C-alpha cells in the first residue's frame, strides 16, 4: 500500500526516493559531490546529515564479536562463551553455493554495479512512486555498512534503534560509506565480510555459525538446498525461521532456487530437483556460556569471566575489558585439571545429592603456583530447581556468597602467628575445661573484656596442654589463652598474609572468638592459605588463567600469581609436623590418602552444625571442603545427606571423605612427596588422658570411628549459651563414642583401652560471629 501524505501528494519517503534517484542519475553521488541538505527539500528527520560531504570519509568497522573458547590445562574445551555466536571464516571456507545464493536473492547485479545500484534505485523509485508496495534498493555493500552500524551498537537497544532508523540522514551516511568501502575492499572482500556479519536467526551471526546451528556442518560444506535456505533467511530471520515455521522457510528457499535458475547459476532441472527436497535440518542447540561447561566446571568458568572483567591486565577500564570479552574470538587456557575436576564431582556426588537441603563445595589449589586446579559444588550451575548461580567456593565479589564460618580450621593460623611471635610448640596453657573469654587486645590497642563463659568439648578435657595436642584435640580454651597472649593483631595480620579475608569484603571481625573461626570465609581462600603451609610458608595468590590468545594469534598478558613469604620456613615446617598428626591419627584420619603420601589438615565444625569443614594438603596439593546450608536454615542434625542419615555431621565424616576423593584424583601420576618435618622438642608431662573415667557408662557402637581411632569430634557451644552440649572419646586404635547432651563421654574402643580423644570443637555464632 502506498504511503501518502494527508491531502495527497508524495509521501516523505517517496520524495526522498525521488531525490536520491535524481541525484544518482546526475552522477552527483557517484562523483562524491555534496548533496543538498535534506532540509532544502522541506524534510524534517532527526539525525539527517547536513550535507553529503560533511560526513567522515572513513568507515571504521569494529571487530566482529565472535565466540571465545575457555580451555582446561590440557587444552580440552570447558565452554564456549560469546556475546554473539559467530565464527569468522574466510571466503575460501564458504561453499560456492552460499556465495551464489546470497547474491542471487539479495543483489543480483552485485558484480555489475558499483557501491550503489543506479538501475535498482530507478526501479524502486518508479515502483514506489506508482503507489504500490515499497521496494528497497540497497546493495549488498550498503547492507554490509548498515550491519557494521548495528554491530557497533552492540546489545544497547537505543543504539541499535539509531543504527537502523529510517531517516534520510542514515541513508545518506550509508551511501557515502558504501562508496568508500567499495573502493577500499572490493567485491570479494565485501561479500566475505557481509556473510560473516549478517544475522541468520537462532542466535547465529555469520554463515559459519548458521551452518552449524541449522545443519551441524561447516559453511564450506553447504549443499545447494542448504545454502538457498540460509540465503533466504537474511531478509527476515524470524519470518523464515525453519525451526518455528517449516512451510514458510520452504517457500522462501524455493524462491531463492528459482531466482538462481533465472540467473543461470543453476539449471532449471537442478532447481526443480532441489525444490522437491525437504529442508534437511540437523539442528545443533546453542551452546553458549558457563552453563554449558564440561565436567561441572560452570562455576570455575564464571570465575574466569570475573577474573577477566576485573583485572586491569585485560583493559584499563571495566568498559574496555567488557568490550574485549564480548568482542570475543579469544582462546583462554586455564589452570583447571580435568582429572581433578572429575574427582571433585565424583567425590561430592558420592556423599551429597544436589537435592539435599545441605550443600557442599570444594576448591583445590596447587602450592607454589597458586593455580586453581579444580572447583565444584553439589548444586549445579544453572537456573532450575536445585541449581544456583552462586559459587559457594569464592568471595562475593567473584560471584560467590557471603562466605561461611570455618570453625577450627582457623586454629592453625593462630598457631602460626604464635610461632612467628616466638612461642614454641611446647607452649603450655592451663586450658581449663570452662573459662570466661580472656581479655585480648585489638590492632587499635583496645582491650576486649567479657563475662561470657565458654568451654571445651568434653568435661574431662582440662589442661595443661601444649600446642600439638591442643591442635589435635581442638582445645578451645588453649587457643583462647594463646590468642590472649599473642593478641588479635598478629593473628589478623597472619590471616591477611595468607590471603584469608572475609568473603563479603569487610575487615576481619576482631573479636575474642576470632581463633575459633567465627569470620565468614570462602573455601578457595582457605585452600590457598593452607597451600602456603605446604609451600613452606610462601603464600601464592590464586590464579585461574594461564594464557589468552586473540583470534589473530596475539598473546595477551595475563595476571600472574604473586608469591610472598607469609611466615618462616621453620614455622611452616612446624605447623606441617603438628597438622600431619591430625590426619595420621586424629580427627582427620578419614582424609588420609591410601598411597602413603604425607598429608596434613584440620577438621572444623561450627556451632549448632551450621557448617562442617576439612582443610588439608600434601606437599603438592591443597584443598578445602565446606558442607552446610548456604541459606542458614538447615542444621546438620538428624539429617539425610547423600542418602545417608547423620545424627550429627562432623568435619571428619562429612567433608573429609570428599576431600580424600578429590585430592586423590588430582594427584594421579603426580610424585609422592614428603613434608620437611621438625622435632617438636616437647617435654615429658603428666598431662591427663581425658575421658578415661566414664567409658563404662556410655557404650556406643563406635559408628564415627576414624581410620586410626581418631574420632570426628564433638560439639562445644560458646558465647552467650556457654557450657557443653556433647562429648566424645576414642580408643587408641578403635572407634569413637557418640557424645550426648551434657558432655558425657563415649566408650573407648581398641585393644589397648587407652582413651585418645580427638574432638572437633565448634565456635559460637552459628550464622554470624559471636560477640563475647
């Protein structure tokens, strides 16, 4: 239907078409002579150019956005990510069928005319002026220029609208740039660029992506009918979408075939035979983004993205980095070990189901390099039921949550600070069974005073204790007394040197229960901190990216791990010697590796069973496992996890087995190394053997026994509640007793009958730090 102005006469569009046609006829446009301003015609259009010659003389085409590949450390594909699914290919990698088909249906005189098609404009002018339906006269070169404007607009809807608005100014700009492009590039290159930039529907940009999407093949292998289908879609990808409207797409494909026959690109017989064929679709679903990552590495993939967008190595500003990421075409090789990643997933799936009310997260870091070797969790990356986009392993600014209290896994940091301050492993504290939080000084010099009472796990646990035994048994009162002597500031500083910060980005809470792990931290940071112990005191910042290469083969600089000495080698060796005992015959026995590797670590469980941890390491691998309810609704009491019922979850029977599976997988074909251990020079004492008086009163089946008799540990409630709620004792070689409310002890197992308690002690606070 003709577009008439009220009162008759030519419409604005028709006047413009007539004006352009006359200009072309006069040779003005082709000569590059300035056109009169659109206002001279009595037209009003926002964005109209004041004059043809006033336009910039050079079209600067932005780099085409295309898919980036994220690879694991072995070069395997983790995921393909893109703002626009596009793979740029040269014209030599495009089937002659698609070249002929696109020219036939979009610009049949492409090789006869220049940048502008004089006959086409005259034909459109005559047709549109006669009152019939409007016809376009844009050449492939002009269409390419328009697509460049759209590409430059990116995903900004306002800019896209401006790039496609039907104004005289935009049309004039398009014409001038088309002339420039034709002179500079030539027909062959323009056709190549056009087929790489244009949209084919179904998220596919460019002919290579379209070939893969609709036919699961490369553009160079397109048949006649397949090429005709794709060429026909360009005019209206939604209308001729073969996925949603097969009949409309079939009609359009046959129109292209008929036109090709008319132009003698194919014979009438070929066209007739091709028209009888079905569409022959072989659809490949879009595979964009971290949600498609292999081996459950979606969260790691997302961490790589955040690393890229936040690091100045990839651009001075956030906008620059986002543009580079979205422009794509990058090959990003990461630190992810596929075997370790599979081990993480298998380890988690054996013990935790994604539908459980309780979740688990695991992070592995290589000592000495900071490389993040694996990262996974029980709830998959996604938008569906029992899925999440929150990475439980990392800090909030990297796509994580607010973190989790890490309980007794913080105590080795207090021990390291004390050793650095000159205290010895033989440091003895009275360690009463119950005590008021002792006064402690902060970094500002203030003294914190409390009247709140707290206690150890079992009524018989009373000192004096020295550091190795206190670590093995997680004696809360020992570490509170040690903390009081050392002061909070050296401990906070040690945590900082080890990269252990609050997951929410806030400063560490300097409170009296600091040493009991009441600050919320992330598994990745805990793993990296423990990796420093394995690395003899040298902390290395975690890194996920090894190399980045552009689509032209240029290598970009990547952020390197920064390593610094957090403590002396002697301090680290001493910590390793003491924590090795925790795994050899303590609460961490369930994490002991079967191949004889030296292993050290620490269990941790928080107040009221909101979270349980195991953090540990060998000389060449460190890992942290967290288990709990990230919503802080489900306590891990009387709960079924992974199909197994737990009356109470301990760091030893929940996270430790996951840790063992994950680390064992990561160390396949890795050398068996030993720690540098040191003599602890402990004096002989008459330190009480706790729990040897009550064994006959509380028989148990030892269901929480450790590999060498080390139990999982019990519970201590601190803060406002005070007192004890559970206790555990173990035999030297047998199982543990199940603790009961009130702190009664279990039966010591084993043939020697010598009780050997290794409790896991819990700090107060549950959902947040307890304020004494």
